[in-house]
C-alpha cells in the first residue's frame, strides 16, 4: 500500500462469519468512519474546473 501511496488505514481485513450480521454491519460502519476521516483517495485525479 505504501508503495502505491495509499495509507495503510484504507485497507482492512476482517473474518466475519455469515451468522454475524450485526458484527458485519458494525465493522462496515466503523470502517466507513475511518475512510471519511482520511478524506479523498490520493490516487484519484482531481477534476479541474472547465
């Protein structure tokens, strides 16, 4: 990730069983919060005003 210029926090791996729906939902909410705090993906080209 670092070689690509992406923060390590933008990748998360979790093992969650199919029977753990609540845990899955909470994990997604938590990770979404982390990504929103990090801001825009550094690899996305910024659009310029025309």
